[in-house]
C-alpha cells in the first residue's frame, strides 16, 4: 500500500461523504494522473465503490461512495456490477 493510499484512507474516515478525483488532488496535493491512480487503487482495495443512477434523460450519472454510506436518501443509487 502506498503512502498516499494510506493518507487517503485516513481522509476518508474523516470525510466519508467526499470522494472524487479533484477532492483527492486538493487533499493530497497530487496531480490529476496520480489522483486517478489513487482512485483506482481505492476502488480495487474496496475503500470506495462506484455507483450510478439513471437521470430523467436516460443517461447514467456516476459517483463514488464508501460501502455502508448513503449518498442521498432521496435518490436511488445502484452499485455498479
């Protein structure tokens, strides 16, 4: 596990509702490519999961959540298979 991934785990414990590439960039002060790698590592490690919902236009909208944390109770998000 990389040092940045360990830092990311700690940040996710403090801010469970926040997770996206730009959030990783700001919190860890890394570039876009490194933030994308960290996002992928977090997904593979099971720290977060990708979910989606279908908009009124029929398009998929994606988000990342920690397992066990809800994004918004008013909206239905579906775990990506």
